[in-house]
DNA sequence: GTCAAGATTAGT
DNA sequence: CTAATCTTGACG
């Protein structure tokens, strides 16, 4: 069993954390069953200066956990149907976060299929939340406790296996933020 | 109170 | 390309 990521892992710049999370394992325990897999895609949201971030216009009831201590989940609901799972990074008071956009499923495939049916299991932020049964009940969840929902270290991922590019779904953001290479993908997925 | 828009997905 | 579906946050 690999090591659960500690708070100091999360207490960094979100771009670094987004890159470092590739290859780590996002795990969920539900009804005594473990499900999850390797993280294959992430996006960094760089706080109050980032026009793509929910924190761009300050703290609101929805985004308040982004301003809290690192190592906690920020989960919200969009489009009337999808949940998004983020991890809070940086220091308390600084609204940095990383959106987890994709997983390569490894554990609990059957349990995930119960929710996803015959469709792709976790190659998108909304699909991943459905497969792992992550909803707003996990907003502010402490990921360092290793209970119900947590992340473990994975094998080292070389830069040659990583692609960085602009984030998706943020056409509303300013050009400099729309184009910033803050999305990371593990190649071959 | 009203209203437009959304860090997406599945189906045409 | 577009519908689905409902919460949020801005405005008044």
C-alpha cells in the first residue's frame, strides 16, 4: 500500500501540484469496497488572479473551501447535472485548487460500472465523480486522513510522458488565462 | 425576486 | 451541434 499524500504535498503552487498528481492514485472506499485509479489529467486554478477560477471574484458560499487549508476537497455542482472534484492547494487564505479531470480506472471496476453502466468510466471530471460516487457531501473533505476519499503516491512520471496545454471549458476567461498551459495529461490514455 | 451562465456530457 | 437540468451569484 502506497503512502497517502500528506498535507505538505498539497501546500504548494497549484501548477506544481497538478503536475505532481499525475500517476498518483485517487481512491474511494464505499460500502467496504475500494475503487479508483491513476490520475491521468489535471488542471490548475491559480487563485484570485485567474479569471477562469471560481475564486476570481472573491469568496462566496460555494467556493469558500478553496480559501481554507490545503489537502481538502472542493466539490461543486454544475450544468444541473455534474459534480467536479478539486483538491485545495497552497496555504490557508489562498484560493488555489487543482481540478481532477481524468482517471485510468484500476480498482473496483464493477462498482464503478454500477454507476456508469457500459459507458467510459472516468475520462472526464463529471464521469469520474459519478464513477466514484463523489458529490457535494465531500466538499471540504480532508483528503489526508485516508478515509472514504484520499490520494496515494504513485510511480514517478517522467516529463516525457506528460503533455501540458491550455485548460478546457473556460472560454469565458481572459486570453492570458485561457491560453496558459495549466492542464496536464499523462500520455497514452 | 429574477435571470443568465456554467471548470460537462451524451446523443443527433 | 445542441439539449439536458438546476445551482449559483449578480443585480435591483
